[in-house]
């Protein structure tokens, strides 16, 4: 896994407002950084946490006021990020979020909604999926992109599906009034680009989920976006939706990055609404999987999803990040006909969007991924030792 600034940064990086985080061994902790002209600047004396920047009244102005110590070329830090080749005495990139709650929206695209129904009806058995997919497609088709969740038309479709015996809890959140919003990971648990991404070792049917991730302030204001991989265990969740926590929240299973792009005159929520994502999986066995997801085909507007996540009904004092869901659902067989796709250890997963850059991770099992040992209490003590908590 070779990372470079050229392949990691957005195509318009010269005018993008990009922030991230770096692990600095010399201070035994993380620093918030700004990417400027291909260099990485430590701005933690002025902005000790990403949370603080997102909570500020004007994040762009806050960044402009921040100075910063040059930690070196982005290419150098990227090269030192993968654990397998890392020099632990030199800095490396980590996830560009810290104290925010890590939330995710599920079943926000028609295609992925149908796949969730298939997972449920197959009870985690990939061999049964093809037959069930054909059965459901015959009844309801595969294009529900124009159906507005919660609308009278959606309610009528629900009635027809119940009568036909194919109603599902996934269709409920896919076309009903209430979105599925769940906790993907605890704050501080996300991994960044170049890191190992974790799969629970009990899973034998799983896949990547390329998504846009919004950064949301505690007021509900959306301040920026990045990319994410909402690693999914299809067999575990397919056995029972009550196993969602086991399917979604595992060590290194929430990948976010490479950088948080703040909204400014050159990049807004409308750019997110038009964003196209591509996925490339390359395995150690030579297997290649290609995929794509387009936010323009989402069933629920990003602002609606944010309103369902945060507001009078639920507060997040440190803000939150929200995975928006994906339309990607792999059906390409990898090991045997009818078995569909599943990961193997060593798969390199690359998620790209022109305005957000590239998130790259290598898959392993969650018990073999780099352990998560630095939590919120560690961050507070570290910032206190560095004299940054009074900022």
C-alpha cells in the first residue's frame, strides 16, 4: 500500500480547506493539522481538537488566524502511515476527527435497501441470496429511486408489499418516515487513511461500504465532509437486525479520511449532493472489485438525515459525524458461483471522490488490527500536559 499526496488529495487541493490529524511521537499524542501547499502544519496551539474547529462560529476564519509548525511534506507523512512500514519515531496520519460522536445512516439508497432485505431473508446465507434477489425484484423491481420516503406513495407501496408477504424492517426505514440512524463507533475509535480496517473474525460474508461522511456541529450546522468506509458484516446483520452493533462496531471498523474538507466558497453541501464515489478493491489473490455510489441518487437528503440525527430529540455537545449510506452492494462472485463477494485479509480498499480525495485501507480482522488504546481520557491528559487545554 503506497500512499502519496498526488493520489490522496482532492483534484482541486490548491483551493480546498483541508484539516486532519497527525500522531506525533515526540509529544506522545495527536495534533490537528492543516494541509497547505503539500505540507502539513500543526495548528494545535490554536486549535487543540477538530471538535473545537467545527464548533467555532467561523471555522474558515479560525483556520486563517491559526499559525502552525511545518511538520514536513505530506508525501513523507503519508509514506510513514501504514503500520507495516512505519518508523514509530516519525509522525503519521490518523483519522481527521476526534471528540465527535460517530453515527451512520443505513438503507438510504434503493439498491442497498433491496440488498438488506435480501440479507434478512437469506438469514446470513450468501448461497440463498441470488434466488431471493430474483424473487424480490420480480415483485417490486429494482428502481425505487424516485420514491420519497414517508410519502403517501411510499405508504401505498408498504401496503402492497405487506399484502404480498415481502415486507421487511429494512423497507420500513428505506421508504418509511423514519431514517435508520445508528452509532457506528465510539468517539476516538475511527481509523484514517493508510490504516488497517477491521472485520470481526466470525464473519464469512462482508463488504466495504463507500460513503460520504458529514461533519456536524452541536447546533446541527453541517461544516464539512470527508470519505468513509462503513465496513459491513452481511452475514451477522442478516442473521438478526439486533446484531447490528456486532456487525458494525468493531475494532478499526470505522474508516474516515483522508482529510475533513470544510465548507467554503469553493465547496458546499450542494457539492456533496452531487458527489460521485468510486470503489476499488484489490486482493492478494489478484481478485479485483469495482463499484460506485452517487449521492445524487440518495433517497433522503443529507440535511434531512442530519435533522433526524441531531436536534431537540438528541444533543451531541461535541458534535457528530454522519455516514450518509451507500448505493453500493456487491454481488460479484469471488470464491464460488452464488457466493457473492466477501473480503480476504490483505484486500486493499480504495474509495475516491474528486472533491474529497482518496481513502485507502488494508483489510484485516479486528483482533489483528492495530489496537485502540488512546481514548478521550488519554487525549485530555495529553493536551493538558502540552498546555493546550486553555486554548
